[in-house]
C-alpha cells in the first residue's frame, strides 16, 4: 500500500497528490466540432438570438415589460450593427479583390507588350542578317 507524501505545516497535513474520487474532472472537455459541423456566422448569430430569447422567456417574470422592450431593442440594434459591419467587410474584401484583378491585368498587358517588343526585335535582327547575306 502506497502512502501519499505529506508536508507538515503547523499541525496541518497537506497531501501532495490529490485523492482519486472516481468522479470526472470538474471541467469536462467537449470535443471540438468537425469542419462539417462548424457553423457559419449567420447560423451562430441565429443560435445566439434563439438562446437569448429563450433566456428572456425564462426570466420574463423578473423583468418588467419596459425592461424586456429595452433589451430587445438593444439586441436588435446590435444585430443591425453586426450586419452593417459584415457588409462593410464584404465590400472591403470585394474592393481588394478587384484591385488585385486590375493589377494582374496590368501585369499581363505589360508582359504581352514586352513579348511583342522582343518578337519585333528578333524579326529585325533576322532581317538584318538576311540583308547582310544578300549584300555579300
């Protein structure tokens, strides 16, 4: 039988190893959802709103009608602000995407222009060589 080590502190024994009770740990770990189970922003927002409404229903007796209306109004304003922010983010991403496309198009045109310049240069060089041979 193994005796747990203890430290004596002024008439107090403190075990160094916690006792095993057979009960699960306090903080139960839930597995993280798989990629296919993850929620979109809209789904998370809807879930939060649903839970908020459920919580309001449960505590409905505690709040007065005016308090409930105020809370609902605040939540609606927060939801509208979230939607506006999301639209701003989408607009910004679209702007960046368009700028990247424009830059790629400019680079493509520049590359074509350079290829055309090299083609003409080679053509002139060939013509010069042919002309030199003809002169000899």
